[in-house]
């Protein structure tokens, strides 16, 4: 599979900071990949996400997106058409008085013809389940509805990748599930997904997991590879997913499992399998 985003020896430092926020990061991502980025506050994970679409520019190294480099100002427009971003607080992304106008805003900025724009608003609002809210005021919606409106505004631009930067952290369980279902639906349709998160249940949905600590990548692998080591996660200030924690505790009591259970559903299946052998 072809490389879509390529970072080489990337370092970044905020003006007011004494230390580097990111240190010599070299990594690449393929098209249609789903990656979760984990780490405690201040580990560099959100900085990493903002470097992907040129919201931040590295002092050292290069970030290349589909052949375009973020250091080149003339390339930023093309990069941001390819990589969209959803933030923690959707209110910060709203610029219009109705959902319809808010989705239209980005399309107008890209010079999309009116007929095409209207078709996209209808198509993508329906895709994420907000078509019945098109005439509503964004700020009057629930948290989950707001995030789905923000997602509709981004996917209407038809990017290759969407970065969700703590996008579910302010939502109640119902809103979080709505957004996570939308992530899966988008990925199934071929959109690359990157989730920057503290939520382990969200992280296990990914194909690949990165763990950041002190501006460096400390782990990079599949969820099963990364979550296998409870000790490694605890060193970086993270907890294993609930199902993995339960499984590890059962193993300490002498139970044996054939494979790591990353989700509650997988754990239940594993327990039924053990029960059937008794």
C-alpha cells in the first residue's frame, strides 16, 4: 500500500517552551489506515496531529502529505483538502447560524460549484445522520449532534484522512458511541482515520496504535501488540483497556486464554470458551 503521510526527523518546539514538544519523529502512514495515538497530557500527541495538516510547521525535518510538504506555504491548501481535523470542542469549528450554512462554508471556500455543493450537503449530512438538523442552530444541539455536524462539514470536503483530536472526550457515553460508529462507517468507506485519544475502548478499534511520551514514540504496533504489556502502558501513564485488565487478573489466578481480549465482547466470548471446557 502506498505511503500517504511521511514524517522525517521531525522536531517541534513552542515559542514559550524550554523543551521540544516533539523530538526527531520519523514515521509514515498508508492510505486508508486507522491509527490511534495515545499518551498522557503533554506527551506531544496533539502537536503531532496538528503537524499532519500544516496547522503547525516543524522547526526541523519534513512532513509530506501525498507529495506535498507542509513547509511550503503554496502546498498547504492542497494538504488541508486531503487531511481534515475534528477538535475536542465542536463549538470552536462552527462559523454559521445553521447547520446547512456551516457545512456549506468550507465548500464555498474551496470554490465548489453551487449544484455540487448542494448535493454534497444533502449526501454527507444524511451519511452521518444530521440531515434532519440542517435548519437548526449548531449551538443548540447536543454534544454528540454537534460533533456529527462538525464531521459532516469535514467529510463534505472529501478528504483522504480525518484526524479526531480528543473528539469524544467531552461527550456523554451515548454521544461517544455515535461518533465512534461514524468513525467506523467512514473507515469502511475508505477514509483514513487517526484518533488522538485517552479512551482505550476507542483505541482498540484502530489497526495501529502509537504511544507518545515526552515527545517521542514509545510504541508502534497493532492493538494486541501494544496492549499486551500492562507494565509498558503504566510506565507511560496509561491503563490497559478494561477487558485486558480483567483478563490479566484472571491469568494471575491461574486461568489460561488463547488470545488477548481487547473488547468486552471478546472477553465474554473467551470466558464462554473457558466455561465450556470446565
